[in-house]
């Protein structure tokens, strides 16, 4: 028998219940206090020691990155799992298990499709007797009688949803009267019109109309131009400068300089660009001589001032970029070669930058760069004259870089 001693504190009006064990003695009794519960246990209303659920306390003993798992007389902190897409934490929280999207209904399979669960994902499949129509994006019935004509039934084959039936009764072959504009499949007691690839059946059930693939919003079929043809489509390239790639969709540039399909003279140099070419000639100004296909050097100068102001060397460069180049773009670097300690350069654009498309920047004491700082809508050609004044050992020497910049359209 268990008795409860009730002590009342009048000021606080709190009641404390102490669970004791009653022991009978001769002519009386005594109350023995029960032993304290072990760490991790506490007494219930009947005075029994029960496990303390530390995880259910208002103050969680584990940090936010861990899950609290109650154990008998104690608890344990287990790191929370971060599972990949298609997985979630298992019941014990110790590992990731696959989410069965098919069973939970989290799949996106359409009507008439079956959901097949995969590790971390799922796959939508058509039922037997159906196949997926990528144009309609749904499962459509397979007409086995039309697809396997003459091989399924000894006499009459009748297509049914998802299957077919064979019959031995006589049937009128309506297809003999050519009721369809393209393909006709006779079925038991009736017929079915079908269209060839690239056509669709009109609502009248007899007439096939061409599908304009070029107007369908299913992505870019062609990189340049799509031309619809009966039952299909074909990609086209610009009339000049491009040829069709092997994939039949994209255009690739014709290198007229390599193939010889240019009209440059023997005195000119052919330079290929995207979608065309340029015939370039190098004519050195007076008092300069041509030392290579891209360089002119000064012959002489009458006085010291002319030597400083006129360029010692004029070098030609050819650059080609597409209109969608990321701006700003460093397109050219200039500096003495070799450079020596104490060298210093001044870089400027003297011609060809009237619309302020280009700018210069000094990278260090002996190196400068030219930047394309504005977007250019191609095709457009520039001839930019960049002047470099080199200060070396107390003397200025001038060099010119004449840069042909060809901005073409975007790639095809």
C-alpha cells in the first residue's frame, strides 16, 4: 500500500506530494521513503521510475544540426541528413531512402501512362498497346492491324484500344473506295484514316494537312532559317558565305581564302571573316619600304624632330569578332619587344575611332591595350590607327599599329 504525505505551505499555497512506502509494525506503522530513481528516470503518479524523455523537453539538448533520439535512461544526438533530390531520411534518420513518387502521387505522368519508380526518380511508361507521341505529348493507341498488316490475323484484324481482335466474319473493305486523303486502315465494320509523318488528321477524319514544323514552338529547328516543305522542313543558310553543316541544322562559314572562291588580286591578301572575306593590300607611305606582308619600315628621316614624330615602323593587324562579343573586350596589346628596364610607353588612337567604339588602357610601364568598349551591330569594318611612343634612354621613338577590325554577325 502507498500513502501520500501532503504538506501545505500557507504562504505559497503549494502542495508537495511525497511518495512513501507503508510498512506495518506491531500496533502501528511507519512510512519508508522509496529510493531515488537513477539518472535519466523520474517517478510517475504511482511512484514508479520511468524513463525521462529528454527530447520532449522544451529545451532541446541537441544543437540545431542534430536530431534528438530518446533512449532508455538517456538520449543521443544524431546529425541531420541532407538527402539528394528523390530521397528522404529514413524512419531512424540514419540514412537516405528513395522516395516512391509513384506510390506517393508526386509524379507527373499523364493520363494513360504508368509510373515506374527508379532510384531517386521515376519514369513514365505507356501501357501495353500504346506508344508515346512526342508531338502530342501523350500515349496513343498502336494500331497493330495497320502496323503489322497481314501478319496478325488470318482474315480480319480489328484494332481495339491497347490491343486488337481477329474475326472471321466477312467485312466490307471501305478503304477500296479511297475515302482517305493519305492512308486508310480497314477495321471490322469500319475504317480509319491515318496520315504520314509530317501531317496531321483534320477533324473531318479524312483529310491530312501538312504540319508547319517551322512555326511550332518546340525550340529552334534551324540556327538561321527554317523552310517548311510538304510533310517536313529543311534548314537554309545565307546565299553567300555559308554552307550547311553535316547535322542539317546549323550553318558553317566558308573559308573563301582557302577554297579559292575569292576575287582578290595577286597584289592583295585574302583574309577570311565570318560569312565572307576581305581583299587587303599593303601600300607603304612615302619614305617607307615594305619588309613583309604586314610591315613597313622608315627608310630615313631628314632631322631629329622628324625621327621622333614619324613612326619608325608601321605594322598591320587583322582582327575579326562577332557582334555578340562580351563588352568591354580587350582585343589588342602593344609594347616593345624586347622590353628593357626604364622603358615607358604612351598609347593613343590617332585615326578610326570617330564613333568612340574603342579605347586604350596602359597595363604597365611598357605595355598598352586596345579595348572594344561599345557593342557594334555587324557587319561593320574599322581601320584603327594605334600610336605607341616609346621612351627609352632619353629618346622618344614612334610606332604605328594599323588594325583592321571586322565585326561580323553572330554565329549560325
